[in-house]
C-alpha cells in the first residue's frame, strides 16, 4: 500500500485541495487489505464514499 498510495501522493499532493487531502488521509487510515482489494481487484465492491478516489488511483496506476 505504501507504493500504491505513496506514488499517487507524491504526484498529486501539492495539487490537492484541503477537502481532497482530508479524503485521501481518511482512505489511508482504512485497513490496508480493504484498500488494496479495492484498488487491485477490478470487481471489488468499493465503499461508495471512496469509489471516485479509488477509481482515480486505479487510473493513476494504469489499472483500468
């Protein structure tokens, strides 16, 4: 998760709004297995609160 979330953060952190940063930080606090499954498993059911961010993470890493 450090690689998946860290690379995204390095690339996007400076451009994030305060709201986006808060949302990203909330995602980072979730259990790693859940977040990893959401990002790496195309058919995973993602918590609707995080679905747009997970979709962006998947696009960022070329997983879509």
